[in-house]
C-alpha cells in the first residue's frame, strides 16, 4: 500500500482489463462489482485500527519511527530480493511516524488499487491465479514455523479453499482475509463482554 500511495503502482494490462465494465450482447454496460471498500474520495478505505496494527508490526524496535531496516526485517520474509533503495523509498523520510503513515494512507485517492490482490501476488508470483504452495511453505519456514508437512498443507488448503476446488484462488484469499477481519471483530466483542462482567 505504501508503494502505491507514493505513486508507484503500475497496473498490468490484465489488471486494467479486469477493472473495465462488462458488456453482454443486447445488454447495457454494467459496472463490475468493486471488491475493495472505498473511502469518500474513491480511494482505498483504510481502517484506523488496522493501520495502527500495521505500524506497530513494522515498528520492530517500538521507537515510534519506521526505518528502512524495520521494513526489511518484516518484508524480507515475503520479498527476498527487494533492493535496499526500495525500503528507503517506502519510508521516504527520516521521521516516518504513525502520523506520517496516517496522512499518507487515510485520505488516499488510489482508485485503481486492490490491496488484497497485491498481497495475493506474494503467494502467486507466477500469476497462475492460485497460491503456489511451495512459496507458502517457504514463507512459513522464513517466519520461523519450520517445515510444513503435506498434512499441514492439506489443512491450509481445506481452511482457505472456499469453493472446494482443491486450490486457493484470489477469491478464496479475499474471503479468508475478510473472514479473519470479521472473526477479529467477534473476538473483540467477546473479550469486551467478558471484561465488563
């Protein structure tokens, strides 16, 4: 999201094609439903709590300021070959605080950007339309979870495969992400109801 907000997102022709209106013979043009929640400017809606959680995740040393080294420590698991200049570009200034991130993202006008689709590309680097299980296994290893067994892979697929085709597609991934947000909300509500008693 940071890179896109800094004006670095270039849509591929395939992405642009997916964002066009669909036309059927004999029917009027109807807009394709946008899976991305939008802010009042038409950009990507950014949830304040998620933004705070993201900043805290990247603020490795809990200093309240993000550095290129912080980003590299967190993103290096997913982007092994990202050059140092990219990390520097993403941070953009010496005192990159939560306030800086908030100002950059909350009132954005990123109309042609889908953050879930961009995140999915990490797991589908060959653009097959499905999560590459070898990539997923590598990410789990790099995160320190150790080797993933075939049984573990099967559990991951069964958990995320909404349409039951034996693979994890972008649509499955999108539902998993939105489901995890809803589950977090349910857990927060449960926690709040228990702590009020």
